[in-house]
């Protein structure tokens, strides 16, 4: 048994800033008191250890037809809910706010969700009222004096489940990955060995809480007595980095490129910039290095509580070696992992309508990631792509990520995604979805891209069709391949 990281930090460093919310500083002592009060409120509303509390995470103002102010306040409220669940022993289940009501209804029924969180300042008609009828509504119905100090904090069992994170999965039906607090602690401790996080640092919460990367930021900061900065909808990313003295941030390459072009000084105070979301252009890596920005890339996954390997961004495209508390091996170029960060299993309901956790590991505790990789001569990991992304074209294996890495070398390409398009003769033919850096393009741009692939790869790997990147919003660092491909195919079929 142990105190939760927030309560422990509140005892040791009560006056440290825990959260920066729209310019307002919230100390660990104040936050811990609010968490304890919410924990008490929830228990009075019927929440007991082991029950699931779903929280629909707003991703934009339109998601709840509320204001920028309320959006930031809701993010803070949901972080507070997470730690209250930890104290109670309940299970926190953040759900993407872009899901439709029918999708959320299916999740509520599928996992027999007991309670659904509703921010107290949002009235039912604004906050998807149909969902409230499927599960008991819980709110924070009592405010606590923020100057009150923490007292009699409850100890928690770090080995009990504390959260569910949905994974995209390869089947289209999301899997519900369950973590215990001990997984998050091991993950944060290993991460800090390579990317130090100090008590006076500030990490921008740039990822949603239904993404393992977002939840990892919350856990890392609590353990390090560092501050979580709530992402603002009233400032640009560059403005917030500069005005609120951010030291750590995660972003996708296009965001970093935009800041370099428009406001490079915003990156000057960063201690760590984590780039994710796919292959990173050599030009971006070089530009960040010239600005002396400490830039990192990593390989991670939900099932391993975020990062597995981490490296300084490099032109060799390696992702480093496993961090502490993780192990990694290759079996026929497929990546297997294990360690203290490994999740508890996937949540399912058995024939007796009881919860069960299914942990698909071998007899030595290894988990198959379904990712393909190789080690370079220094033992550093190079990611080759997903096993389930590979397709066969006329009897030849095609790994889309290999072709994408070549397409991204073209100076006009900002995003590239390759998939197998049905063909009567070859079965599947490579097709490419491209986002360009500018509107006006050479008339022979597709020919240029084809030749680029032929020059560096086998000719059968060249894309036979090119499509424009769809106008969709990305919620996390990783591109949702299935969604992008589906949008393109639907558009193609409707024409």
C-alpha cells in the first residue's frame, strides 16, 4: 500500500505548482485537497472500489458546445477525477469526445459501465443527455476551500486496476487496455532516466487524456513534483510555449515545422521536445539541431504504458534502446516486450457476465507487439512497420511504412500513407495518400514521386494511385491509418 503520487508530493512539496490553468497556479496541497474532496463526493454518490467511471473527454469547443474557458476547466476536472478514482480504487475510463453517442452507448453496454462523469457546470441538454440514462451520472457537487491542506490521505494498492485506455487495434473494434498504478510509476521512472523531469519543470498537456501519452504526462508530473500546463484554446501553441515557460512538450512534426517557420524563439527554452506520429524528415531534424532544441523520438504503445525506447532525434532513424523497467527482443523481425510497464490485460466480459482481464503473453511473460523492427550495429531499434499493415501484391510482400519513408523524402511532401488497393490481377496494388506542403504543385508531381520510389526500392513497390490527404483532425500523435484510408475510399466510391 502507498499514497497516490499526488498525495505523496503534496506532503513532501505542498507549495510546488501542480497545475497551471489559464495562468492560474494550483499547488499540490490545493490539488490534493480537491482530489480528496471529490473522492468523498463520489463515494457519497455510490462509487465503490472496482466500479468503472467513464468520462467523455472534450477535444474541442464544439464537442460540448461550451466555451474555451470551460474546456480547460473540464480538462482539469477530469484529471482530478482520475486521481480521485485512484484513491477510491475505482477504474477511470476516458473516452474520445469525438465518438458518436451510439459508439459511446455501445461501450457503456459492452463494459457494463456503472457511472458516467458529467462536469457540474454543463447542463444535461448540452452534455449528450441520452448517455446519462445508461449509467448513473456523477459530478463534483461540493467545492473545497483551495487553501485547505491535505490530511488523512488514504493509501492505495498500486497493483489494482486504475484505468482503461482504448487501443485502435487491427480489427476495427477497440480493445480496452487496463493499467495499474504500478505500471504508470514504472513507466515514468524509466522515462525520467533518459528525459529528466525536475520539480520546477512544466509539461504541456498537449495530448488528450484518452491517449496513453496524455495520461503518462499526468503521472510523470505527479511523481516528479512538476507542473502540468493545461493546453490553451486561446493561445497558439507557440505563444503558450513562450508565455507559460513550458519546458517539456510532445508534438507532431508538422507542428514543430510550423513553429520553426513562424516563431522559432518559442522553442528556445524547451528542455525536451518529443516528436511522434511517424517518420520525421531529415530537414526537420537538422533544423531543430541547428536551433539547439533537445529533440527526442521514441517507440511506445498503450500496452506498455507509453514509451518503450527513446533516443535523441537522429538521421539514422533509430529509436534507441529500451528504457529502464522494459525489455525488448526480436523474433523473426517481430518486436516482443515485457517488464514492469506491461499492462494488466484487455478487459472483457465472460459468459457469466463478470469482468475478466486477458493478458496475451507467452510462458515467459513476453507480449507480441505486432510491430516489425531490427537492431542496427549498436543495438538500437529501427522500426519497420506493423505486421498487420503489410499486404501482398502479385505474390510480393509490401510493407507500407518502407514506401512512406521514401515518399517523405520529397521536399513537397509533408504526410504520406500507403495502403493496398484492390486489383483484379495483382490482388492489392500500392496506393499513396499524400499531403503536400503547398497548394500549387508541378504537373508531374506524381511522376516525381513514382521515380523516387523506383530509384530507392523495387519497382513493384511504386504507388499506382495517388490520393489527396483527407481533411480530418488527429487526436493524438499517431495517424489513425484506418480512418484516413476509409475517408479516401469513401470519397473515391462516391465520385
